[in-house]
C-alpha cells in the first residue's frame, strides 16, 4: 500500500502539471489565455507549492524540492498517453449534414444518410439526442458549452443502429445540458410540440420526440436521467422503453451520474421499438456497467396479459401527483387491461414522493459539479473519454460564464450554498437504497405497476415576454415526479400513450421487476392501436 506521503506527492505533482498549463479565469487577462488539449509541463518547486496551497496538502519547502526532483517519473507518462490518444483517434469522415431549419426547432443537424436494405432495421429512419456521439457530426446538448464539439468516435448505440440497417437521419435538440424537463431551455429556443405549436414537448429529449410525433422519423434513441426519455414521448404521443440499467451501453454518450444515466428507445409501434432496443442491448467492454448478454425483446409480444397481476400505485393518482383528467386516463387503460384478462389491484408505496427529492439532490450535488469539473467528456465506469470535449467545456466556462444556462447556474449555486456536497451525495445514495427496497417490495406482489408518466399534458411554450422565473420553475418542476425514481432504482419502465386530454397526449407509465421488459412490452402491445400510435394531426407542416 502506498504511504500517505507518496499519495500527497502524487497529488501535488498531478495538480502542478495541470496548473502549469491551465489559466484559471480569475481576471480578464487570465481568461484570455488559451491552452492546448492534453497540455502538460514538468512542475517546478513553485508549482508544487502552489498546488499544495490550493489543495491544502501541507507540503513543506523541503518536501516540494524533493517532489520536484521525483516529478519526471510521473510526468513522462503524460506525453506517452497524449501521443497514443492522437494516434488512436483520427477525425472520421462524417456523413453530409446541415443545420436544422424545421418549424418545430427540433433538429440540430439533418444528416444526408439513407437507410440500408438489409438487417432487422432496414429502411428505418432514426433520430438521436444531441448528447449521443456520431463521429464527425457536432454535438450540442442544448448548451453553448458543448455546441460545435466534433466527436472523433460514434457511440456504441449509433454503431449498432447502423449495423442493423437503419440510418441515423437527425441529431436533435435537448434542454440546456439536459437540466430541464420541459424542452423549453435549449440555448437556441424551445422545441415546439407538433400536437400544438403553443405547447412544449417536455424534455430533455425534446427534439427526438417532436420528430416522432411529426412523422419525420420512425424511431428515436434518447438518454434518460430522470425521465428525459419518457416525458417527451408522453407529451408527444409516442411509445418509449427504458430497459433495466446496464442493458444498453452508455459508451460515447454524455451522462451525469452512473446511478441515473440510461438509454431509452422510442417510436410509434411496439415491435419496432423492441427490435431497436434489442439491437442496442448487450455487453460493451468499454462500459463496465453494460455486461449483460444481448436481449431479444421481440419474443412473446403477443402473449397477452391474461393472468398478469397489474397494480395501480395509489399515491400516483392523488391530486399531489396528477390532475383528475390524467388519473382518469390511467384508470381507463387499466380497465382495458382488465378486459384483456389482467388482474387489477391498488398498491401503496409510502416512499413514492421521496424520489424527486433524491433525484434533485443527486443532480445538484453530484451531476452538476461533475459536469462543471469537465466530466461531461467521460463517465465513471465507462472506459471511454473525450479530452477535446473536456477541454472545450472547461475553456468556455472559464472564459465566459455566460455560456452556462440558467438551470446549470441555479443548480451549481444552490448545491455549493447548501453545505458539503460529498455529505449530501452520501445521504442521497442511502435514501436511494431505501427507495429501491420499497419498489422491490411493491413489485413482489404484482407483475407490473402503473402510474401516470407526467402529472399533466404538455405545458404552454414560453414566449418572448415569459418571465425567466416562470421558465426555470417549470423546467425544474413536477414533471419528473413519476419517472425519476425508476432511474434511481434501476427498474425498467415503459411510457405508453394513454389517450388525450383537451386534444393533447397523455401517457401511462408501466414498471416491472429487473429484466422483465417482456411484461412491459406485452402490456403495451395490448394497448397499442392497429397500425401503431398516430402522428400529430398538424405533423411537421409549417
């Protein structure tokens, strides 16, 4: 085991290497200094003393002299790793692409790609959230911090989609750094709902859901940290599947925390979603959490629900968690399942309301600090990193805090002002363990649980005169109340179109035990209309 002194020395040298090449934006002149990607330098005694002061390492002058002499043993690795990274990552030849000009403000880039004619997804057009890397095509993440970064590799889900014969035809807009649930906070304006252009789509996978509702794509790959892959489909009348945590790899996807990060798949037909999700599933050696055999979720889709035990979560239908109209839609779809042979009951989860608090604290004290520290270019547990993205995010943040969106600044400021984030993350993780136990207990007595997906239909889209406080309040509001808990507990969930309220789509969420996606797909198939769920009446018309 390394001694404490050796650990301190290594920490000081590492910090000094970084400090020797990075200008921190403490003044306008400092902010004007740019640095190279993967820059490094051999630390001096002065740099090590400065690192000690910054990190409170207590290094003496004598120790600093010793560590400076030892530093080359640690520093030389930087040059070798940089050279290896540059050799391994030439810039790929991208497909033709053009910036989106659609009336919904849903498209980041439209790609000049054509679906293949062979494979389980032959002929299918797929949209991806702009936090998913397609090599050579700029990312966006709804943020001026990320906008314009060109990844050198494609995400695993993109490679598997293309291998199955589909084409990724669009990258799509998302809320600023995915820190909203409305679709109203992309830096270049809100995404509009094809069902009603005066409404939002929900977020943060806003653009992908809008394109599905408009009929411009067949399928969409989304990223879901608290409901981002289920809330927009609910507001846009699409079906979405969120498989058990770890079944679809996150390699090449911008994430927040390994506890929350997951891939969701959406479309208008259950079988098509099942096919795409199956193609995306399976072990990826670069994602240490995705170590499961591939799934075939197309089996048993039409086995029906006769004898299936379906529980309605009682708390989810109370006025605290949804409107009476939304509650009526959930009950009506439960009745349809009963007519098909399901056995209904009501299930209580006393901890149901705790999920939103836990998700908020994990984001505020874990996810947001990680993003601002540059971790948007790499995630714990995923053997994949993008140092150029880390560089861009940190450089733009240092040079101009105006690149930060309102929800990011609010989350960061509140988190920093509310005490020690490490303590709050520890308490939150402990709460997540208790929440997981509560959900497991509820699922012990039934096969599937039902809740609303969102408490209300789509919210009004903000206009030029909408107060900032109203936009931000909606962005961090009740929209995740029904969805965020499943990210924390790792359970699979499905967003199923349930009907409309005042002409706007409303969703029903189905939840099953770990690795029982088959039950969710059977429920969805029973509720699916012939030919799949329809596109919005207005579609993509201008």
